[in-house]
C-alpha cells in the first residue's frame, strides 16, 4: 500500500469534493472540515483524504466531526 503522505495534494481536493457531495455542503466548507479534522486528530490532511477516497472514513451530515 502506498503511503498516503505521498499522495498528490490534489487528492485532498478530490476528498473535499466527495465530502461536499456526501454532506451537501460547499467545497470550501468541505475543505475547511478536512483541515479541522487533520488538526484535531493530529494527522496529515493527505492521510484523511486517503481514508475518504478509499471509503475507510465517512461522515454523517448530522454529526459535527470537526
């Protein structure tokens, strides 16, 4: 398995787009949510993006995960 830290940064935007659709929020809000998750979980944003793209992480629209 490839190290998510080596993922192209563009995958962060792909994950943000996936979140935007899933949560029915703007792309900017989805990116802000990704950044907040990375900060609060002390993980790289690329790792969180990888988890979203590979469907290892999904968010509930009614739950605040930031």
